[in-house]
C-alpha cells in the first residue's frame, strides 16, 4: 500500500528546507545582480574616462556580465520551482511525481526538495531528451 501523504513533521522538514534554500538562492541572486550590473572596472580603478584600458578588458567585462545574467536566470527558475513546491505543500500534493503520480521517495526530496518527478520518470525524461538531441 502506497503512502497517501507525509506526516506533519515531514511536511515541516520539507518546508524548512525549501525556505532555507529559497533564502540562499535569493541572496545569491542579489549578489549576482549587483555584480552583473555594476559599472565597468575602469570606474572602480579611479579612471574617470569612459575609454577602457584595453579591448580585452571590455571583452572580459562583457563575458562576466553575460555569465552573471545567465546564472541569475537559472537561479530565478530555481526560485520559481521552490515556490511551486511550497504551494504543493499547502495543497497536500507535494512529493507527487508529475509524470506517474506516485510519491517521490523522501531521500530524493531531501536532496532536491523542489523536484517534480520521481527518479525513474526523471531518468526516462533525460534519456528521451538525449535521444532527441542526437537527431
């Protein structure tokens, strides 16, 4: 017989982990945003001209800014997934695989508290994606 839903203590544990993770990611996003949108390195060095010291410096600044923006986008997706997981806790659907409707094992949820699929369905999805990329 399959478990219907988590015990109250388990729900609190998952909620605590999700909120903690959300706080860490939010802090990282704020830090990345400050880094991505700060002025170029020439301003911080005291150079008042708008000309960069070297074209390679401009390329490096642009690369770092683009990388930070991509990291921010990934982190924001993680925050959305955490918010969805918190909503599922309230709706008593947390931990239910979106593909097969079976309960996701507790150890998986403790490791990745915002996952949407059980390990088998996730593996199938990734295998399918890899097959699609080969075509």
